[in-house]
């Protein structure tokens, strides 16, 4: 989860960040990037200087520069962690951070009088807040700028997905944060559809392969219940390619896509059908899922995991209804077996549009 925090002056952004830090979030700050820039240039760190330096950085490198730096750090550290990015002040920064998956922008709000009192108490970075009018004048600089390189907190509020009201106690704010995290969890829930779900299972099953050329896994389901599985590998009790140390087809110079019977392995979909028969399980009307990668010489590459002609004939006679195959572009393709039957009533099998083939070189 990545939480972006923005808000008006002295609204309580730091309090929210610290509470999330207690929950294990890693904290990054756009303002810290500007502070570091000030240190490099020997610029006194005051609120006015931070505003000016931030604007100059955006003018020189683009309105998204601060967010881009932090985004790159997050990617390097790993998106599996939870992060807070605080002190977001421009639309450009928001647009950059929205490129990150699971990014949520939160605006911390509070009325002007409350924030004025908090600002006076903290006197952060030599803020010169002599009066309420002075406070409002200072804040106005960040409110609504037409320049994309300048702060625009009103636009940030408009683009925020969640708003926290921080006019109450810290405990009230913490309760809001708890509810917010739950809402984000609900919003970000990712539930795969059935085809994606069973393809993932087939991918894990493929790890059991004993074919040196390709890693293929298959799952047969019926009414979304797994009935059988299989992976590419040598027949039970025989030596597989890894034990032999070579691929028989390549040793015999068999061209890719031809003479599938000259293979030491049983195809994954064949094994899935055979295993169902061994266990007396009906797969009539079921769905077959196939996932595959080329793996020869340890170089993994996704392939179009379409069944070969022999497997297609077995699939038809087994009464399977649908076949879902992973593709080389990391997606999947769905076939209706009845379409194969209709095609073969008109054309020879060699004219199939979607042909199996590992395309290896001898």
C-alpha cells in the first residue's frame, strides 16, 4: 500500500505519517528532498526558502521531479512494502505517484483557526507567524497557483481520494486512520476471475515438470472444482530428460512442431486426462487450463501454450468443453472445443489457425 499525504499548513500531516510509521510504513517526504537540496546549496532552511527551492527544482526538472525521485526509490526498495509519501503539493507530483500501483492520496483538513494555533505552537523551520492574518497570507502562496511548478493545495484537495478531518483530538484522528486503512483494503482488493485463478494453479503445477525443453502445467476443472492435474514429464518409472542430460528430439534433429511422438515426455494436458481416467473422475464438459514456458538451457520465456494435434484429439474425445491457454504476451486465450470440431469438419488439422510449437532451433 502506498499512501500519499497532502493538506493545508499545520493540518496534521506529520501526525498521520508518524502513526502510519508505527504501523510499519516507510516514510518518504517531498519536503525532505527540498531540504536536502537546500543543504547542498548552503541555503538556510526556512519555510520561504523551501517554497522557493521546490519551485526552482520543478521549473528546472519538471513539476513531477520530487515525486519521480521518491517513486524511483520505492521501486528500488520494493513495491511489496507499505509507504507514506508526505508533503505532496502539486498536481504534477500527484500524477507521477498515480503511476504506482495501489497509490492512495489522502488530504488532511482542519479549520484555519485550529491550524493557526498549531502553527504557532510548533514554529517549524523559522515560520514567522505573528498574527492570524500573517498565517493566512503565508498559506495563500500555496493555495491556488496557475503555474504547474508552484504549490496548489486546493487542486491537491480536489484530487484526493480520502479526506481526514483533523479538528478534534489525536485519538479522533487515529480512529479515522484506522477506518481509512480498512477502506483502502476494501477498495484495493484484487480477486482473480476463475480463469486467472486456475491458470495460476497450473503455473505452480508446471514446476513439477521433468521436460528439459518446456515447463508446462495443466488443470482440468468442472463447475470450478479441480478434477485433475498434470505436468510435462516422462512416463512413470522411466528416465526423464534431466536424468539423461539431453532432449531426445533435439538429439534426433526432429524439426520443431513435428513428430511429437518422438518425445521422452508426456504432455501436461495428456497427463491431466490420463490422471482423471486412472482415478475414475469424470471430466466431461470440463475446462482445461494450460500454462507454459520454454526453459531449454535455463533460459525461461513464456510461450503460446496451445495444445498439439495429438492433445487436441484427446481433448475432443475426452469431452472437454473449454481450453484456456497462457500466451507469450503474459495473457491467456480461450478456445471452445466445439469450434475445433467444426473447423476439422471443413479443413485438415494442419490448417489450424492457432498451432502448437516451441520454435526451438536444432
